[in-house]
């Protein structure tokens, strides 16, 4: 029988990244005890620590509604304007909070902040962290320093697998320690999901992005949204490289085998490659199909003094730079082949104005919730989103717990879940890595990811369901570490099914979703979200109309119309 370690807390935060730390920090102001659990090592800080640390903030002399108008345009109208406006209006306060923690944002010689325009938008810009390459590491350290002395408990190497409910209300969670295989149950008055939505492990620095909130949310009865949007990145063939968001506005270009700046000359004369990676990947895919590959990234037009500042000085970027130089490649001088890469889901949980899901007592923040955009990314927005939603969700969860009683926790159900989780431990079977590789092979074809078609998506969905029904149940885990990998692979299977089902449901092209068989926007119907829930063990996919009559901005222009794909 699996041993089960039990904890009690007022608020359980699942996910110890930036949003989770912000949420715990604010929740602690309202309750006596907050517990953060994360599947990674203790206090590793999530993917934010691997970022550049740049942040979107609306400064005192700027109007948040100008930024909002830009985002409505950028997302082709598919924007939760209420949530986006709230985030933008609180962005500067969180930016100042970071500065009060000791974080440094780069300033120019005249004392103003070093801001970089984003995606060709009139108003939106990011503010650069300093020194370059160390911003995410510094933010992580500063955030953890800010909660020292607050009595916030933290546990690492904990894989949460199921939420426990008292009737309709969440009352805790159960999972296991992925280093010992011991079960863990946490009783809580509220649960805050601050994990990533999950991904496909296509870069070694993205290995942690798998099995996020999707299984937990669907099992508990919550609703997912925007699951048709998959984050595409373009990267060097050898090693990933953070920073094209900054490099493109400074003169970086993508070139085809004929030496053409194909984004500018063929697909978008106004923006060129100074846009989101999804549009650049779209152009790259078409160039490949036309026989104009391989494709390279040219940084020769960036001034030498700026190049010196952009040379990574710390973190995984410095590691990659050193690895490239070890094989005789200087990123800023030599030509490298670049490729598109499918990375992770951009969907998340549907939440209300208090960051609560449709399940009472279950809150979400950061990349676990879906309010920040529709499949195209703006540099620095993730840092803003994690800080603002984590801050707000922590307050909301704290107030909720302060005004409610303690729900009942079903010990027998928790133990049953733990037994089920650990049933594969020590047994031979299909290796999780083989399932992951198969799911990668299902997702990455062009007609499934970048240039979607009904035929490609339907075939991929059939393969995914065959995998989930026949292969995933017979996976084995030789030790607790691989039990964690097994859980991730299973979650990746469900994530893939959600992505494919939602992509089939959106029969149009808009923002980060392109259907080659429906290349235009659907202007015959109201703008809609694609929502996914689970009923009787099967996914339920629905369209939900956006409440445009409640929003301040009526879309009249669309970002996608600047491209001639």
C-alpha cells in the first residue's frame, strides 16, 4: 500500500513560478498558512527564471486604453478586454514593486527606461531588464527574497495529480513526491493553480513544460479556453536562443536561400519580420514548401555597440552562447540555419473577475489562466501577466478563505487516487519518452501545427486517441522519477487531444490560429471563444460568444490583414 503524507493549509498554491510566488505573497496577508508545491526542485522558480525578465508596463505618461486598443488589434478582436484592461492598469504598480525588491530595469543615458517597441504596434513596448541575459534569474531571486520571513511553506518535487472536492467545492489535492514515490495529500480551504498549461518538450530548456493544469482542471470540472493556440518559436537548429523579440526591431532579419528578406519582400512589406513568431513561422513554412530553404537569421545590420550589450552574460543563454562558440559559431557573426518549433499550449482556465474558475474555491493565475491574448505573443507580456494575475488571485483567494468555513476532505478518495497514481511504479512497460516522442511526431507536421487542415487535425486526433486508449495505460515507471515522467506523458496526451479538438472547432483563421482550409476570418458569425470541458469522460467542445457589447473597443482593423499569406 502506498504511504500517504498529509498536510493542512489555508491555501494551496500549485506551481512555484512567478505567478505562484506573487499569489502566495498576497494570500498570506489574509490567511495564516500558505503552502506552495512544485514538481521541480525546491525554489527553482519556474520558467520565469529562464526568461530575459523584460516586462510590459504602462507608464505615468501613457494611457492603458491605448495599449488595450493595440492588443485588440493585435489579437484580431479575440481579446478579453475586461481582463486585459485590468492587467494594463495595474502593470505599473507591479513594475514598481519589482524595483522596490531591488530589480534593475535598463535606463538610457538621459535617465529614461530602455523600451523596445513590440510587433509594430503604435504604443506597446517592453522595458528591458539589466544586465542582459540575467533578468529572469534576478527576478526569481528577488521574488523569493520578498517572501522570506512571511512563513510561506514550500515543497519541491511534488507532482499533484488530482483535486479533491467537497460537493462542488475544492477542498485540497493529492499527488506524489517524484523523488521518493510517497503519496501526498493536502487539505486546503482553497487551491490556486499557477502551473503552465503544458507543452511538448521540444527544447531541452523547455523540458519542464509538460503536464500542467489541464488534467487537474478537467478532472475537477473547470473549463479550458484558447486550447487551439500553440506557441510557435523559431530557433537555431543547434541551440535555442532567447532574444529575437529585441533583435528584430534592432535590425535582425530572416533570409531564405536566395538571400531574400522574405517576410518583408513577400509576406508583409510594412512589418517584415518585426512581428510575432507565429507569423514568421508561417512565412518560414511557406518558404520551405516553395523550396527556398534553408532559412537563416541575419544580425549583421545590428550596430556593434548594441551587439556587445546583447551578448548573454548569465543563465541558459550564456550556456548556449558558449556551446555555439565551442563548435566554432559566433551567433552575432556567423550564419545559422533556423527552424520553426512547436513549444507549449497558450490555452488556460476560464476565470471570473476574481480569478476564480467555475469550481468554487479553485483559482488560477499566470499561464494557467487564459486572459492574456489569443495565440500570438508580445515580448514582456508574460512577466506582466504573471505579476498582475498572481497579485490579484492571491488577494481573491485570501478573501475567499477568510470568509468561508473549512470544507470536508475525503481521505479515502485521496488514498485511492494515490494508489492509482503509483500503480505503475516499479513495473515494466512502454517508456514515457516513447509516448512523448510519438506525441511530438503527431503535433509538429505543418498541416497539424502551422498550416492546419481538417484532414491533418482529424488524422492527428485519431492517432492521439489511439495512443491514449492503447498505449498510455500500459506505460511503466522503473522509479519515482519516471513515475513523474509517466504523469507528464499522460498529461501531454490529454493536452494534445484538447489542442486538436479546439483547432477543429475554430473554422477560421485568426491571430495565432491559421487554417489553410479556412484562411479568412469568419465574419458571418459573432467572434467566439472555443471552450473545452469534460462530461462523462469525454471532451465537450463549445463556442462561447464574446460579450462585445460590454467591451469599450469595437474591432474595426485586424493585425492579420497586414500579411499576404
